[in-house]
C-alpha cells in the first residue's frame, strides 16, 4: 500500500515553496551576513526579509524575533535566559504538568540552581485553570510559562486570560507555540505574551530552525556567548539558509490560516470513527478548543502501539514523538486522569496540508479490520 503520513505534529514535510526559496542559498548566496562587502550584503537582506516574514505571522516587530536552532533552544533561551538575567527580582516560576520536555527539563535544571517551580495541574480536557495560576503567584514569581497548545491532544490553553493575569502582577509570560503557529491564528499582542516559541519543522520549514519572540524591554542572558549576533542573544554566524526557509513557511501559513480544510478533514475522520466504533473509541482532549488538525483518540481496551504496528504503511504516534516506543500511559493523559484501559489505546492522528479524504478512508478500512 502507499505510505500514509498522519504525524504532522511530530514533523512536517518541507513545502515545495520553501525548498525553492532556500535553493539559491545553496549556490549563489554564500557570503557571511555580517560582512559589509558584495557577498555579505545580499545575504543580510535575505536574513532580514525572513525575520520580517516571521514577525508578520505573529504580529510583532522584526527586531523582536531571534532565530534559534529550533523550539527546544528557544524554550531554553526563554526560561534560562530570563531566570539568569532576572533572578535578583525573584526565583519563582509557574508552569503546568503537561508541558513538553523542552519546558519541563529546563525547569528541572533551574530548580537545581535555586529556582522554585510550581507545576499546575490540568482538568479532564488537559486545560489549565487561570484561577489556579493566579493562586500560585507569590511576591517571588518572575515568570509564567504555559504551552499554547498541547502537542499530544491539541488542546488549546487559555493563554490570553493567563497573559492578562501575568500583566496585572507585572510577571513575564512565555508560551511555547510550536504546535500552534501556522495552524491557528497567533498574535502576541492578543495573547498578552512577552515571549513566544516557534519551531520551523512544525510548519513545513526545515528542522534545525526556530525563533523566539522577545518583547521589547524583556532582558535575557544569552545561552551562547561570542560575537553580537541576533541582538547579542545568540552568538554564531546566522543560518541564513534555514532562516529563509522558516520565513517562507511563515509567509505561506499567513495566507492559509482561514482555510477550513484541516478542520473539515479532522471532523470527517472523527465522524467515521464514532460511526464505526461508537463507545469503543474515546476522544482525548477538549472537544472544541483544540488544534484543527489533531485527533487524539483511544480505542478502549486496546494497545495503541499494537494497532499502529499492524498498519506499517501508516505513520502516526501513540503520543508525543519524543515518547515513541514506550508502551505506557502517556504522562499527559495520566495528568488528565484518563483511565489506563482507555489511555493505553491512545493514538494521535495529526493531519496536515497534504492529507486527503482517500487516505482517511484507507486508514479507516485498516482500523476496522484490526480493531475487530
């Protein structure tokens, strides 16, 4: 059978337009963007254009965009950079229990060097309560970091409400929007965030590139010291090739945010599942406030990985790709109090720009044979 890819939350293929935009940098534009001669100036212009394209997607100034090697580095820069620069103001950080390891592990590291971290739980849909976050605030709190959407369930968090709370208390607010940018509208002013993470390979750009939005006035200690690249926040000659790819991907995404295709396909898939399996299939995550492409479902009293192993031509996951291969209840589902007999049967189907109804029908036919 033809291979079918339903794992867009793990990584997306490169958009053809992105490949085309990057191609000249593999041959013609090879100068250092910091150089002031004929070879460097056009590369610097391409880098700045990419910065503009990223900034326009999330509604900020180009100077507020710092390119990184991906979402993990952006998260580390946001958390460690802010803590080390501002620990004289306080040492308390608030986050949630369902964050990506790229947030959880930096928090655990900071705890080793003196930070105090409060982990807020979630409800049955995987959403944090703004009220619980406000209750956790102390005079020592300097930073709140809550993901915009969960990578496993797709559940969207009440970021704007949390941002308003953070603003009232004068606390910096960061959100990891790696899974959200390009799938749903994301505007840094609407969300009231001070920092926001983007990962290129989640929106049809290359792996190894991302960015961190840092609102003017927010001070960070760089993780990489050297020359003054990226406004002094990330030393090292910029990876213009990948930055151009990210910029083009953001430009494309800005033109497709209103397209209902992804939500229509996801709804179609869910309707087929419920029609065929009834109460033997359960939706994990919020029924409405979630990413339009993400369908995390449990086949009750089945093992999700066993089902996927029986469909070798299908690429999907039993949770975050970072946990692939582990036959145990997802930590996210565990925090949502999903029963073991339900959670162990979880599969995350994440659709994308190139998904078709025919592919969904093919997967359904396979599932019908295997589950029964």
